[in-house]
C-alpha cells in the first residue's frame, strides 16, 4: 500500500459531527487559524457528506509521512481514482497544487489564492461550546468553559485529562525548550498591556536570547493567531493589550491565579468574532466606536464601583451603550445617565 492509498482509505462518513457556526460552502476553500481551533474537524464534517471514494484526504502532519516525495504522484492518483474533492490538511504552502474539481486547504497561517474562499477559524465561542458540552446546567458549563477553555479536543475529554491536554497543547506550540520558555512567559502576560520589546527585555534577564530569535517566534505566534493585540484608543504608538486565543492557557503557566486576566481574555475572544474595530483605554476594557459602546469586565461587580475615569470617558465619547460582564451578577443600572446592562458572561455571550 502506498501512502496515497492509505489516505484514500480513510472514511469520515460514519462519524457524528456537531455543527459549528462556520462551515465550508465553497468548493475551493482555505481554512486558517490557530492550532487545535477545529480546522480539521470542519474538514471531516464537510467530507462526511461525500462517498468515501470521491475524496482524498491528506494530513501533512501525519507521522507516516517521512518525506514529501509521495506528493509527486498526486495528480496521476487524482486522475486514476476520479477524485472529486482533494483535502490538504496542515498543507505545506510551498507545494504546487494539482488539478481537482474541489480543493480544501487548512493551514495555521494566513494564506490566499485566487478563486479560493478564505475562512479564518477561531476556537469555539461560548455558544458553540454549549453544543459540545454535556452539562445540563448553564452555570456549570460556564465554569468548565472558564477553567478549561475553548478547544474542541479539550471540551470532549473527561475532567481528569483536560489539564493534561492543555499542558500538552502548550508544548506542541513550541519547537524546542527555548521557544517553550518564551511561549510560557508570553502567555503569563496575556490580559496585560505589554509590548514585544517589553517581553523581550524581561526574558533576556532570565535566559540567553537573541532579539532576532525572539521576534521571529513572537511573529510566528501572531501570524498563527495564537496571540493577538488590542490597540489603545487614539494612541497608535502606545503599548497594546496582549491576548491568547485560548484563555484557559493562562492558568496553566501561572502559579498565582490570574482570574481577572483570564476573564478579560475570555470576553475579548467573544467580542473579536463579531467586531472588526475594538480598542482599550485607561480603565476601559473594550471600546467599540462603531456602536458607541463600551464593555467592562468586572467579574464580581457590586454596586457602583465605577472609576471616575470611566465616567469621564462615557461623557467625552458620547457613549450610548454600556455593558458590564460579570461572573453571576445581573441587574440594570445607570452610569452618568446612560443605561448599563450588568449580565453574567453565560447570558451576555449567547445574546
């Protein structure tokens, strides 16, 4: 059996899938996003609607692949077996694409081709998480989402193995001990206002590290969507706020619980799925100018614990809508004459 025969024998028709908000609708599609965000899962779901002999699925991360020489024969294999759908999972973008009626590509990095639809896939939001989660009580589901994060592979594991999976996932994002050390310290600072240079200077005090190597890996993480940044409103040169694509990873690298950072990161991930332009400001977690709206992350909101600087921002920017996201509190109040909704995350995230 050749390697192409092995991949051709894979059958996804008998696997039961839960639908996600995004799906493959174009016969030529590129899906990109962070590691373990569910790209392959989306592909499996798509292929399950075809007869197994109509598609060829190749995972370029598969351990059976020792070299790319097998790829030299792919066009003849497609022609011989009348393949209708070619799926190239974890594709090496340096390779030339063969001719096929339909081609589906997944990659960790942004990648664009003419006549291809491009989908950016994030890990599950809370609403999608509820589809996979088996708890019947929404507050219990929220506690698990907060603690274990948004990756499908972690969601479906039993509780004993969830933390092990998260630890292993962090290791898989690094290629060696130096990158792992860098990654751990970057994740530790998620939810904080930190520039790349500030992080580099902190790490340089602890290990011997060249600037080129740090910035290369740092940029790779950003390109892959593992980390992202929120700019400060009206301050282009100010340090940005750093976030991770899975809030649960923060707890895996910190001895001291960083609850506020985890909670804020979790809210950020919900917001970026529906808004193109978001900022932070002093004492303002999230500002969405297009909606004259601010979102404040206050896990344990009690009464009127609002900074005067927040009230000044509301007045100065003519804010029309205010939301305070909490762990469990729910009420309606007024801040500086503007109605403010106070909602638990598990209500706010599915509205």
